[in-house]
C-alpha cells in the first residue's frame, strides 16, 4: 500500500512522462519562435509595430507558446509560472505588501514575488511610509526589474546583507515576462552579467570593503573598475574576488588589473625598484592601494622571500618589464606566474596568461622556455588566442606542434608561422606538391611561392575528384578567393564558426549550412551561441557586410536568433537592426495586412534565407484579402443581385476548402475527417451551409504524391485562423468542419494548440446557425485537442457537452468516440471511479456503431481504471476482451501501428495481472 501511486497507464508511465516533456518542449519552441518575431516586429516604426504585435498575439503560435503544466507531476508551482503578469493569481497591491512583511526567509520572498503581480510604485510608497525589514528587502532588491530609485531606497539606511543580495540579479532572477519554466529550451539566451547603474554604484562604493565577492565582481565592470580600486580599504578582499573568478568573469578580472596598472603607472613611473617592491607586496597587502604606495620605502619583514607577481609586473612600462624579467631565472619566472593557477590547481585564468604573454611580446622580452610552456598549457584550454603567442614558435616542440595543428583553422596564425620559414622555390607542379603536404603551414608556403595571386581551381578540383586532397590543404585553400562549395563539403566535421573565418567564399558556405538538421529542429539543435559565433566572427572581421549575411544565412531563423541575442551595449547592434528593419518594413508594406500572421506559421518550417522568407508568394494575396475581410465584416455580405454562393468571397473559400480537403484526403486517406462518424461507405453530402462532400469534387486538385499535398497544407495552413473568421459569416459549414478537417495535418506538424481556437470558433458558429451536429463535432474536437495539450481539467466539460449533443441527435459513432475520449481524460486526472463508469457505458455504444477496434481501446482503458480501483478480476476480464477485439480486427481506421501498440499493452497488463506470484 505504501509508495507513490502508479501512473494511469502502468508500464506506459514512461511514455506519458515523455509526452509531458515533449509538449513542454513544443511550448518552449513556440515561445522561442514568437520571441524572435516579436524582436523583428519591434524594429518597425510605431504604427506598423502595433499592427505586427496585434497579429502575432492573434496567431495560433501565441496559444502554443502558453506554458504546459502536467497535472500529474505537480508543476503548477508559482516559482515556474511563466504567465504574463496580468494573468497571474498571486497577491498584488496592499495584499502583497502585507505578505512581504510576513515572510521568514529571502527564498520565501523570492517565491512570493515570482507568483505576484508586482506594482513597484505601490511597493515604493509602502517602503517610504514604513521601511521594509531586512528579509523582504533582500527579496525585493534581488529582482532585476527592481527600479533603480527603489533599489537606492532599499539601501538606505545601509544594510550590508541587503546590498549583497543585488548579486542575485546575475542569476536570471527576472520579472515574469522573462523567466523560463522548469524545462529550459536549448536555445535560451545566455545570462549576461548584470551591469549596475551609476546611481546604485554611487551608494555602494563607500561600503565596497564590506561587500561580498559576487557583488564585488558586479562592481568591477570594464571602464569603471578604477573607482572601485580607489575606494576600497581592503585590497586583499577585492583581490580575493578576482582570484576566484572563472572564465565568465575574465573581462572583469582584466578590468581590475587594468585599473591597478593605471594607478601604479601614474605613481611609480619607471622606477624599477618600486615596481619590484610592489610586485612582491601587493597580493599580500591588507590595506588600501594608496597605503601600499605610501609605505613602499618602509621595510616589511619577510617580504623579500616572496618573489614578484607576474600579474603586477606586466602592468609596468616596457623598459621596466624587460629589465625585471631579464634578471629572473626560469624558476623565478615560474613562481611569478603561480597565481595564474587557482587554489584548486585548475588553470582558471588562461585567458589572462595569454594576455600576459602578449604584453611580454609587445615589451620586447626575448622568448624563454617558461613562456612556451605557459602558452602550450593555456592554449589547450583557450585556443582562440593563437596569433598572440606565435612569437614563441620554435622554442618548444610541444608548443610548436599545438600551433601547427591549430594553424589549420586560423589564417592569421598560419601566415605568421609561414613567415618564420624560408620561402621555398616555386613548385613545378603545385597540385602534386600540395598533395604531399600534411601540414597547413607547409601548404601555405607552397601556395604562396607557386601561385600567390591565382589559385588553379580547375586543376585542384580535378585532382580532388580523382583522390581527395589532405584536410590541411583544404583549410588553406578555404582562405583563397573563389573557394568552391564542393571542397567546403569535403572538410570532415568542419564547424561553421571555423569555416567562417577563412574567407568570403568560405563564410558564404558556412552561413548557408548553419543548421545541420531540418529547420523545424533549429531551436532544439542549434544553440544560440553557434549561430552567434559564426555571424559575429564574420562581422567582426568585415569578411561580409550585414546585407550579404542576411541574404546568405539559412534557415531564416538564424539571423533572427542572432539579432535577438545582441546586447544593447553592442556597438554593432544598431547596424544589424537597421539592416533587418529595412527588410521587414519593405516586406510588410508589400504584403499588407496579415503579413505577421502568415510569417508566424511559415517561419518554423522554412528552409530558405530571410529574404526568401519575406519574398512575395502566390498565397500572400489570399492571406491579405482574408485578413482585410476579417477586419471588415460589413464587406462579407453578398450582393443581393448575385446568385447565392457566387460572390468572390464565397468562391474564394470554396476553392480553399476543395484544395485542403483533397490534400488531407491524400495525406490521411482514412483519417477521422468530418463525416467519418458514419459507416465507411457513407460520406457527408453538401449541407445547408455550403460544405461539399468529404473528398470534394472528383478529380479536382489531384496531387502527384504525399509531399506535394503536405506542401499545399503547409502553405494553406498559415491562413487557418483567417479562414475560420471569414467563413463563420460567409460559409458557416466550412468554419464548423475546419477543426476536424485539419486535425490530422496539425497533429503531424505538432501544431495541436491551433486546434483549440479553431474548435471554439466552430462551436460558436454552429450554435449561431443551429447546427447541432456541427456543434457536437466542434465540442469533440475541442476536447481531444485539450487532452493532447495536457489541459485535462478543461477537456472534461468539452467532452461531456459533446457526448450530450451526440446522444440528443442520435450519433452513435460520435458518441462512441467521445465517450472514449472522456474516459481517457478522467483516467489521466486519476478520477478512476468516474472513468470506469464512462468507459463501461462506452462499450455498447461502440458495438452499436460497429467499431470493434474502438471498443478494444475502450476495454484497455477500462482495464487500467479497474486495476487502479483494486478490481483486479474485472480488470483482467477487460484486458482479455481488449486482446480479443484488437487481435485481427480491422475497421478501416488505417491505424495499424496504434492497434499493435494497444494490443501489446493489453497483453502485457493481462500477463502482469494473471502471473503466478510463486
């Protein structure tokens, strides 16, 4: 009796959990697509921006982006709630103020604020009347959306424990609009370190010596670290914050040493003795930097036994640095660089060590064996800083080997290493000579000496076709103008960011292959940093201009993903936004109303570039016209002088319906389409609302294959909400049939959420025109869609309404299927007695409708419900009936794989119940 209650499907609990995760991942993917389009819409002028936002809010994509909360796993916690602020159910106003004053820990305050609708004006006024105690203040100040004036107010009077909580802002403790759910999308933008405003820094600086390490790192922003160094009275505490920084804090660590170096150079000048003394004492000094400089002449017992710190030495003027390093032997040099290795003996500051080596080179220090050893160790972790240590080439076999291997991917390093060799004579046969080279540096020398300006591409392609050229040679050729795509494809496992830095033609190829999988999987398999690194490297080097990047990058989601991730302080952000805004503004103007609506459905499955995505398409005129009609209902009325059903709008919808029906019939010939509730030989005839038969007119819109039908549905499927809105007035039969007509296609494309607004619109239309059969169909479609989305509580009343309507109108097929759906929803909600009752009543309905496979599925579900109620004998009987009905029966549903899965599940459960425990 102990232990957790088993899932409704027993051994299928894992599949149910996987379904929960899949639906959650789909919701995150929809949110990511929507966020990219919202970013693009924000680039437009204000009037166009407002229309774009309205269209995006009205799409099915915005419905799909709603978070999914599996009831069974209890994930409705406010901490993971990502609903907009105006939809949240937590306290607000005075209730929030009272609740905040009663929280016992800062974590409780965090959760309370995450679940609340926060009005900062109300909170600031309450604090002004009666300042919040320490605990709620710590929760308030940790919010990144906390206004700067209120942050300053929370810091007055000064409380160190409150101030230190500001560091929690860099852990993505943001407002509800930005916070993510329990399952993080793979493409979630990186959390950047939060820069404090000058207003907050002004309050913190007088107390800098009492702040904790995370907050000290926030204060050490590049360009603002010097004031922190001057303000601190405990340099050792500030240095401790720096010493424990990882790669993510390298800019701030470097900012600290730059600030220290500037202060030292202003005071010490080129006094070699003073620099040596400071390099010995600074890292152990427990006062301010000014105190250290003022007492340099005073003797400090034991200071001479400590060697100088290289981090201090490299801040010295070049002449001083060269002289001091020349006086140190190799062992002393090694000791001087010890602090570049962390306390845990992990090299956490390799980037700083490479920078130090570059400064030694610029100072004119001669290469030494320790330098080569440091560079080899550092580059093993950070191979990006290569050209800065090329001056050490030839000093160590290990370093030389690493540089030669890495020179394949870096043209600048490759050329610097080639310059260290003597130029060979021109080769008689450059192609044959290149084939003999398995070293990128040697291959670079052959090309530079034999064909410096004109690459013999025809001969190289002919030779590569006969026998592939060595990989190092291909990388060298990639930096040459005219690099052909066939050679780019021959590079085994080449990363796009590596290929992008070789040259203009290689960069074009890299941009065209940023997604290695289908475009619909871009957000799952293409991390934001991959696209960002590729495009950033191209733009930083000026290899291609922004418009060329936009014209070449594919799929179209990639440049949007990159643009959305650019920070406001990025100097290249404005140029990129301007180029994107020009494209979107022009396309939206040419398309007209409905542009963003269609774009939302087109982008997730589009394989081409951004200009190709925005280029006019044959269906655009239809979408624009439908959107205008939906916004102006008065224009939908037919001309009294025209015969009924002959208006342009009516003909437009009729053609749309015929094409979609024909495509769906080919894509899913035996799917549960409107009218399929009857026997297989019965098809729904044209009804009073103008809906033709289920397969349309014979011979119209024939498709050569399944892929052609799928492409048609992808194109026409963009206009589903528009068609539903227009058809509800002009062609009610189409609006009523639309949910069940497109349900198989939307399920295949993973767009289940779009069925909900379609079904609700169909229900309203059917009720308005008194079509009870259509209303029952719409309610049944709504219940099934809500079940597939995991919204079980909402699915129960929809299924109950549909079942009541089917009973009233005498629809045995609809009643049988809907009762099965209702029992399944109740089962997932753990309402086992109700589920068993509904499923027991469903069996005679299935028999009356002549649906043995459906009855077999009902028996399987009934067995699950009875087993959870402890009625094992009756459950075993239900499983036996399910096996008998599912084994060999075919009722035209065409779902052979589904029948096999259900049959296997029934046999498995029956074996488990009837197994001999001995």
